[in-house]
């Protein structure tokens, strides 16, 4: 069957695999390249479809792009186009990431409201409100079912902005908009995810002046506007969510695994959880080694949260492994309102999960049984791969393309860890 993954499960994981570059870091960094007149070189870039989408968007704007094996060259010397096609925008929510940089560079953006994973309504009000505070005018229009907006500004003004919620995307957009603003922008209640730090590191390497402080208990980012950015070569950090997915797979199936390059300092919540569930986790210079028996005890209660709490992107993989823990576990999804799409698929494999709103109650079963299931979004798709690895017999996961949005080659990585897995 095309676009599927087949797994013969039921065995522990043994071996080692290397962790790819971070999806959520590289996407805003690619947007930031728009602000640099010259060629930005981005290394350790994951080979995923979201990067290809972002490259297409940059090309539409006039960038000359070149993609190597794990590197990107983005030449934004001649950017002139300010309209993004609706097809590419609806395919990827991160297209919203371009708004701040495009406004800083071109003073105008025309695009429709972005798409992305089906994990809730995912509004962009926090982005647009913050940009309006910087002097941007937003006009909306509707054509049939499609809703577009035009954002314009003569010159962005640095100002004080306090986000109502530390949205990752809105924080990145304000930082990017603030680079070419007149004056200094002070962004209070900014997100603290490591991907924000990576974006700031890229911009600082290019010549930006950005400072992060704790102000009255709130993370505050101060960006001095008007610094000229010069071309830079930057290495994307490893992906903490991909590494976390593989840690959870070892917890589910048991085994002994080395994850090379795992960004340990950004993975405290998942490492703590692995230890609390009995795994032996050893941090070494080049990554982490995990030794675990297949999960036995339930978790009682866990909620997802903003960094450094347990990431929402690992909620579905966690759900997958708790299906075989003894007793009851309750998982509360606190970031997105509709991120339980995987429950029906896991139940098809013999799991016993009931989901009400944002809360899932998992009653452990002896085993999962392989069958055909459908990925409906990126992280849920990866979680079904974990379920297939745990399950007895053969599992087929349809809609592999969702997983390719964020995992370079999940089949290759699990093959490295001894799983009988192939693309169907
Ligand atoms: C980013 C990550 C995503 C991760 C999420 C939370 C990227 C490309 N994606 O998504 O993998 O799951 O952070 O860690 O980096 N919200 C609003 N209005 C807004 C913006 C957000 O209500 O204008 C809400 C969202 O609907 C959601 C919550 O805030 O409920 C968190 O969203 P946000 O932090 O912005 O996540 P993203 O940047 O979309």
C-alpha cells in the first residue's frame, strides 16, 4: 500500500540512531533569513517536508534557495513579492512565521489564514494583536470559504508588548518584526522554548542585538531595532521532540538504545518521566543511553505545558505507551484543544482509552494487537509507529506523509534500533 508504514512489532529496541536537526528551530530560522541581504547558510537542516514547504514559500517571495543533503543556502538579496499563494499557506501553519520578517523587509504581506495539523482551531490573534501594537494595519477579506488578510506598515515601531499567553509562534514573529523596527521592542511573557533561543542565536550571529531577561517573573526578550544583519552560517540544534519520541518508544517496548546528539539539556521533562517509570538514563557527551523494561506502571496524572513542562508534541507518543501500563493513567492536554485524534486508532489496536475534551483516561491492557490504522496528524502519526512497535503482529499505518512533515526518516531510525519496519 502506498504512503504507509508496516511494522512487525513485539520486540525490544536495541541499537543506536542519530537525532536529526530540529523542525521547530529551522522553520523560524528560515524565515529570519529573509531579513538578511546575502546568502544565509543553514546546517544540520532536517530533510522533512515542512522544510520543503518553507523553501517553496521563500522562493515565491524571490529568494534563491539551494538545498543540499542537510544544508540550505538562502539568498534573500532580491525579495520583492509580498503575496503568498493560498495553497502553500494552507498546507503549513508555520507560513505565519513569515509575516514578521516580511513586514520588516517589505512593509506588506497578503496571505490567507494558515493551516497545519488538525489539532484545534489554532487562531493567530496573538500574532496579529502584537504586530498591530508595532504599527501594523490589518485588513481582512473573505472569498467564499477562504479568509485572507493584508498586513501593511510604513515603518515598524519598537514598543512594549505583553503577550496574553507565551505563544511560541507569536514570540518568534514579534522578534522577527522587531529586527527592522525603529527603536527597541520589549516583549513580556515571551515563550521560552529552546527553539526561541535558537532563533535568537541565529539573529545574534548575524548581528542583531537581543537580550533575554526575567522581569517580574516573566520571560522578557528585548530586541534593538535597526541593526544591520550580515550573512551567517548556522548549525540547527538537534530535535528534542524527535529524541523524546524515541525515548518514549524505548519506554514502551523496552530495550537498550543510544540516541546520538539528543539535546539532553532541553529534554528534562521527558528524561525525568523516563526515570520515574523505571528507565535507566545515562547522559554522555555525544547523546543519551536509555535502558528500560517495557513500561509496567501507570502514570496516574500528567498534563502538558509550556517549556520546560512536558511538551504537547510528545503527548500522543506518551498516550501510546501508557496503553500497556498497569492500572489507570490520566493525561490532560493543556496547550491545544483538539489533540486526542489518536485515541480511536489506538483503541482499534486493543487499547482502552476514553477521551473527554482535552482529557484522556487510559486503562492499561495486556497487549496491543497489530492492525491497520490511519495517521491524522504529525505527532499522532509518530505515536502510531510506537504503538505498532509495541503491538503483537503486523501494524500498517496509513498516511505516512503526515509523519514526513517532522521526522526525516522514522523508518530508517527505527530500523537502526532493530525494529522490523518498512515503507509500504
Ligand atoms: C509551536 C510548535 C508546535 C508546538 C507548539 C507548542 C512550531 C512550528 N510549532 O506551534 O510544534 O506544539 O509551539 O509548543 O514551532 N494560540 C492562540 N492565538 C495565537 C497563537 C496561539 O490562541 O495567535 C493558541 C494556540 O491555538 C494553542 C496555544 O496558543 O492553543 C499554543 O500555540 P503556540 O505556542 O503559538 O504554538 P505554535 O507556534 O502554533
